[in-house]
C-alpha cells in the first residue's frame, strides 16, 4: 500500500536511520473519517504541518484515511479535528508496543530437534531463516524444486526464485508467478509466499495444483529493505540504495518498473516513500526480477504480487484509471478466487479506481509484457493492526488465502 511521508517526519527518521534503531514509542495510528470532499482536503492540507504520515489513502471522498501521528502532534490534532467535527478512531495507541508484540516468537529455535527447518507460520522470520528454508527444500526435493539465484540486491544479498514443477520437462507448461516482499514492512507478504511454497512442495494433498502448472515463487524481492525493517526501522518500505543527490536512501520498487514509469503517484523526491528512482529499473532488485520474468513470459500466464494491507484484489491498470481490453476476464477470475476466502473478505476492482493512481507498479508492467492475468493482492488486515499484524494471524491469513490458488491453477492450465 502507498504512502506519502511528510518531509518533516522523513527528516527526523533519516537523521536516525543509519546509526540507531528507530523508535515508534508514543506514535499512534488514527483512522480519520472525512464526511465530505472538503473535510478530506482539509485533512490532507494539514498533514505536513502536523507531521502526519499517510498510510492508507483511498480515492473516494468519504473513505477513512489511516495516519501515523507522532506524539508531539496528537493533542493539537485532536482539537483541530474537534473544531471541524471530523471524527477519528485511534486504531493503534502505541505503535512501538505493536511492533514489539509482533516480534514475539521471532526466530524461536524449535524445541523439536527433529524439525527439518527453522521455518514456521506462527512467527515472522528473518531473511536467513527464509533462505535456509528454500535451500533445504532444494536439497531435499531435487525432483520437484529448483532454487534459482537471479541476481543480487543493492547490498549484495542473493535474490532467489524457487521453481516448483513435477513435470518431466519443467519450463514447458503454463506457469504462475508469485512474489512477495516488494515492500519491506509488509511482513505478512513473505510469510504467505513461503507458506504457499511449503504447501505446494510438502503437502501431498496439494499435488493436484502441480499437475498442469509450474510455479515460480520469489518470497522476498527486496531483501535489503526486509532486513532493515528487522534491524533498524520497522516502517521502512523501499530498497536501500544510496542516492547521488540526497542523503535519503531507497527507491520504492513498486514505482520503479518500466511501464508508465514516472507518471502519477510516483515521487521524484528521494526522501519520499514513493520515490520512483532515477530511471525505470534503476534498482538491481526490480531489474533482476523483471529480466527473469521476461525470460519466462511465454510460459507465465498469471502474475501475482503480494502486498499488505487493506484486503484488496487489484486489477490493472494502476498508473491511472485505465481498464485493459480483457478487464472482464481478469475481474471474473479475481472474483472467483476471492470467493474462496472465508475469514477475510477482499474488495475486488481496478487498482487506480479502488485506491489511487500509482505508476511504475510491477502488476502494470507484467500486464504490459503480455501476461494476461496480473494482480496485486493486498493481504489483511484492513488497518486494525496494519503492518504490525500479530504473528498469531499469520497462519489464519495463509490458510484463508491458499484455496484461491486452485482457482488460478485451473484457469491457467488452459487459458491462453
Ligand atoms: N499498495 C500498492 C502500492 O501503492 C498498490 C499497487 C497497485 N498497483 C499499481 N500499479 N498502482 O504500491
Ligand atoms: Zn506494498
């Protein structure tokens, strides 16, 4: 999901970012509910002077807007909103507490010494655990799994795609691509991607999902950012590349893909969270990922990228409210997939229409190179816990999501 960081807020974060762990003690998340277009504009106008960080913006006038509010702004904002009779709810009363709670169980070493790997879906995991899990699958199931190193991140971490195929000639059948972790702080995304991998590889009952389709899954597209959210700033979104013109680091990978790059909803300011980068595919992560996908573009029929939060199934295009000619095909399949969800309901629709225009997204790019079915799924929740979704929710989210893959696999086997 996108954001526009206020400059003031960014500056204070940047000062701290390289040297010390960023604390969100006293920061709150408020869901503010404008009653009119005017009120909405008022809120967006005072954003910078109150150092508010916008977390979740939707296009529609009366949709609530999620903001992160620094401690020093809470009292004055409260009276400002009261003056205008604009209502809001405090959804997270202390962000640092939510962050600390989310880390319970993290990387817990299993007490079961027979466990084959240190991966589970009851805690969030560091990159080393995720990569060790992929390596384990590669050596344990050589007939089914191939671990492919597609390049390196800015900070030289390997970028891994795992191919899962039971075909005697893998690479010749229709395929589904799934990626996660484009945005660093959306921890539920790599968690769901790794769950999917585990289910496809290790659970015999899911073998039917492999019978006609190959799978390419990249659980962490932005490993530098992901590690940075674990070590230093939990709310980091971007890559970690250094700018030649600014002391602010990082590019929004989902504004860096080479279709309609530099259009609406993509910042030219390296200090902003939606910074587009100096050119399309300026980031080694987006470049390597796109090159790999391009090389398989005749095989890949469905591109699925996992983000959070909001519970949306987003259909291209996102660069503006533009519908591809086969929009109805994409909508029907998304609706069918979303109908499998029981615990969490997802809103299905055009990306720019439901959220906001944002150019340079991976979904638009995938669509533009001829992958018919291209989606961004915004995983749970709808803002109650937002990026700090408790670890106890990981498994329920994964289990709720997984049945949708059957819908995708069935379609892709014969679609196009
Ligand atoms: N939350 C995602 C983002 O802002 C949504 C991307 C939707 N796709 C798009 N091409 N705008 O990056
Ligand atoms: Zn995202």
